[in-house]
């Protein structure tokens, strides 16, 4: 789960990470009232959407006159921002962050995430703050600093000092080294206590007053840990999420919308990835990732059908089930009843393998429904691509 920048900064402040004075506003009037309270030489008005690249898209404005703040707010609220992360449809701006400016002397990059190879939390840092870190990693990888944290002992002061000296803070501004080391410990505590998947500050700035400030902030949470954090769940903004993904979540389904035309329904994330790959190899594109889980039932299959068919891009459905925990004849019964219930009007190919697969395939063939049955993955992929047409 992602949160807005203003929410990330609220968490930063809660854990002792320095941020600027700022407030979320939803109307030009509220923006004007907060600007009057700030009474600062420079005001920053930021569009709040779950995407990077807001500045390049015109979603971040700096003004020196207090009277300009409500004007900028009126301009941004309701605007659709298109960035490299939103896709061509963009995201509608429904709220803003209005905060004071900062006297920037140096910009750094800092983040925490889990290294999937080791399972350890790792700090990523760079002197190239304010830039897209992916671009820095691709063009100048030597400027990327990594510091892994041993889970047996957690964050230690030497971890922070390693990063500080690798960044050259002793040359840039020695006065911020101790606050920097302490701040990293606070960020690690935030990451662990709130079950985060990513914490990112880009840029982390050193000011001319020799202080550290998280000028921007991004925090993502591990969905599997959300049940422990009611305060984090309240931060969820459904406007920023795909409606079909929200519906899938309510039915305990794992769904991610994609741009293709073949709807995929599988049981198991690994099988889902393989299914999407084979669809591409056959010449088309998957419209989604949909995992109904190992305990698929008639109800979950029916919910999956409804979600797939709400996507106007879906021209055919490919069901790929491996019967391990759940027997294939039960899946077949679920497919038959669900297909009748939702009145399928697009081609359907079902591939069953595993426990009682032959019995399940027989039930599907004798169901009278307009569907195709396959026992080979490549054969099934070729069938559904042949029925729906190859990707342009």
C-alpha cells in the first residue's frame, strides 16, 4: 500500500525525521488560510498523487507571494497530471501539500528496502539527490552506496557512519554527521515498526543553516502487515488505486491490471507469471495478473470472472489451474457454474493439470458451455491467442 507525500512526512515527524512545516489542503480557501499561518518567504505547493515525476509534469510550484498560493491551488486541484509513472491516463489531483521553502545547500538520495537476495533491510544512498535513482544507477552505478543491516543486531551507529563517510559528509558538512546517523536509526525504526516495503527520501537536503530536512518522502507498506496497523490503513486513498484491484481485494483475490487483451485466471503467483509469459510467447498480451489462490472455489472463480469481464480490453479468458490442494473436478464445477452465472460472451480456454485433472476436463467438455479445454500449457495459449487475435 502506498501513501501520499504529506502522509509520509507525518510518519517521518512521528519518528523524529526532520521535515518542513506543511499541511494537506483540498480547497484554494484552505490553501490561503494555511499560507497565512506559514508566513514564510517561499511557499511550495505540491500535487498529491501516488506517482513520481510530479515536478516535471507541472505538479510542484514555488511562489514567493502569499497571495499566489490560492491561485496555484485553484490551478492544480482537479488537474490531471500525466507522469512517467501514471501512464497516459494520468491521475486527477484531489489534494495538495502546502509547505514552506528551504535554503538548500546540497541534495542527497536515501532509501530503505528489503534486499530480496539476502532478506536483509538495506540502505541505498547517493550524492545525486533530486534525480531519478534508476537513471543514476544505470549511468553512474559507482555513485550508489549500499549498507545492509544485519537483522540479528539491527541498525547500529557504525552503519550510519559508513553511509555518512561514503557520501563524503565530512567534506560537505561535518556538522550534520551525528544528526544524519541518528536520523538513519529513526528511519530504520519506522521501516521495521510499520512493516514498510519502501521508505525513500529524494531529496534529503542539507540546508545552508547546516541542518537536515526530508524535502520529499515516499513510503510503501507490506500489505501482509497492514492488519497490525489501523493507523496506516486509515491513510489508504482509494482514488489512487485501480477500481478492479479494490474489488479483487474485497474478494480475497490478487489482481493487477495490465494493458493486454487476454484475461488470465490462475491459482498461484508463480503459475500466473508463467501464464503471462506464455501468452506473450504466443503473440498476444495479458490483460491482468489474477491469482485466485490455492483454495479456489465456485465463489472465487465467479468473482474472478466478474472482475475480468469488467475490463473492456478483455477479448478472451484463459484459465490455467494446477490442482494440488484443490482437486480439478471441484475447479471444473466452479468454472461451469460461474460461467453460467456471469453469462460469458468472450472465448474461454481452460487448462487443468494435477489431481483429478482428467475428470475435471471431462466435466467441462460435457457441460454444454462454449469453451475449449486443453491439457498442455502451450496448446492452451495458442488456442486463446488464435481466438482473440495477436497483439498489434
